[in-house]
C-alpha cells in the first residue's frame, strides 16, 4: 500500500510535470498554426486524412445525434408543458441542439474515432523512429504529417457539425410531434421566436475550435509515446480523455462569451 505522505510529497512534482506537458502541447499548437501558412501544401495527405476521418465518423455521428435530439426534445417538451410555454418548444430544442449538442457530439466522435487513429498512427511512427529519421533528413514532422491531419479534423468537424444539427433537429421534431403530440406548425413557427443566425455561426466556430483541439491533442500524444507498443495504446486513451476535458472547458468559456456578446432575440 502506497504511503500517503509520499504521495502528497510527489503531488507538486506531478502537477509541475502536467503543466510542462500542457505548455509543450500549446507550443506545438502554435507551431501547427504557423506551419499551416507554409508551402508546399500537403494536399494529397490532407485529402487522404479528410476522407479517412469522415468515413469513420459520419455513421456514428448520425446514430448519436438522433437520441441526443430526441432526449432534448422530450425533456424540453415536458418542461415547457409544465410552465405553459409549449409554443416555444421547437425554438428551445433547436437552440439546444445547434448551440450545444451538435458541436459537442461532433467533437466526441472526431476525437473517439479519427483522433484515436491519428494518435495511433503517429505513435507507431514514433516508436519505429520514423519521426526521428524525418528530423535528421531536415523534414518537419509538423508540416509534413501533423498539419494535414489537423486541417482534416477541422474540416470534417465543421461539415459534420452541420449534418449533426440537421439530424438532431429532425429527430427532435419527430419525437415532439409524433411522440408528444405537438403541432407541426407551432414547432416550425417557433424557430423565428428565439433562434437567430448567430446561433448557427457560433456552432460552426465551436466545431472549428474543437476540431483543432482534437487534432492537436491526438498528434501531440502520438508523438510522445512511452514504453513501446503498450505506450502507444496508453497515449491513445490519454488523447481521447484530454480532448474530452478540454472540450467541455472550452465550450463553457465560448458559451459564456457568446451569451454576453450576442443579445438574445427579442431583448
């Protein structure tokens, strides 16, 4: 059994190590942004990664967005019925799906499917010393490998966000009208009551930022495996967990900023 005193004594060291790792990841994120504007552009690698991430993410995203939209619609339908505001159920469901559920679902799928594959691929290259060989030859791994993967994650995230929004709204409409006996006309008419164009814009911005975070975290952990093949499996799990934590933290900040900067419709 571990000594509690020893664990407490090592806590500052672990905290400092965690901060150093976070700092290195942020530094790599800045390097990725700068490398995006360097030539030559890795078009072939980008297309391959874009197609791969999209192929493994579209079906899970659609399947997950349907119950998300259904749960939100059912919960809000029950709540609006209790307070006598059934006419706003459609707008409230759309706002919840477009602003919050859609970018979150999209990024969870991107991180869980595409991000884990990116991390595993780069981790395997690292333990085979391919990354070191590229650096010896003067080829930047960030520009050659990481930038097209991060760009692909961003592109798929933004496009998939729109698809998830549509499927989630349709799922909410179905469950509100068919299951709860709502009125189709009232559901659709309530869109104009609360929903506005900035809601869709902020959803796309969130998807863009979340896709960037998922790609950077997966790439950073993939470049730093420890312990051989077992370490590759460990960093894959770590990349998904870290992305989830950053996702909800950044989403809270973006939502708070949006609610402060963009006035609600009708106010």
